[in-house]
C-alpha cells in the first residue's frame, strides 16, 4: 500500500496544470486526500473574487488524488460543483473523501474551506477505474 501512495505522489507532482495554479497536495490516504491553494491575483475574476474555475481545479486535484489512491488509474466521468462564498485572498483547503467504491466506479465528495473553516464550495465526482498505474 505504501508503495502505491508513493508512486501516486510522484504522478501528482507531475500535474503541470495544478503546479501552474499553485495547487499542492497536503496529504493522501486510501480514498481520501487534502490539497491546498493560496489565492493570488491570478485566481481572481473581473469582480475581484476567486474564479469558479480555480475552485473547480483545486477540488478536482483533491478528487484525482483520492480516486487514484487504490493503485489504479481513475479518470473523472462526471463532476459538479456548488459555490457558497466568494473570497479574494487566503488559503483554501480541499478535503476529498470517498463515498463508495466499486470495481470500476467510485464516488467522491470534496469540501473547500477557507482559513476560518467556512465552506466555500462543495464538489462531487464520479471516477472510472482503469488499469494499474
């Protein structure tokens, strides 16, 4: 199991889109992951609050880490997000948790919280599992 997680951490370090957007893996376990992003100017939209795509990217990265934690390549086949609060600065943390896991499909919930613990957004995703990575 430890070998799987180490290999996945290396795969996630190679996520160029996450790196470009300053999204970092904090922790990973079987069926769960935590990622964070410090909101900066490049994450803001025209009315100076975080762009929805930035929030989706943070949640999607945590979802990817959690869904790939079983040693098989998992790709999203469905995802949605609800936004609750706009922010313009601070650290955001995404907490991904597996809701259920089958042979080929798995379902996840991701909550994004700000520094004070307020929920900023909620993401749900379904992953399709392929072969081993």
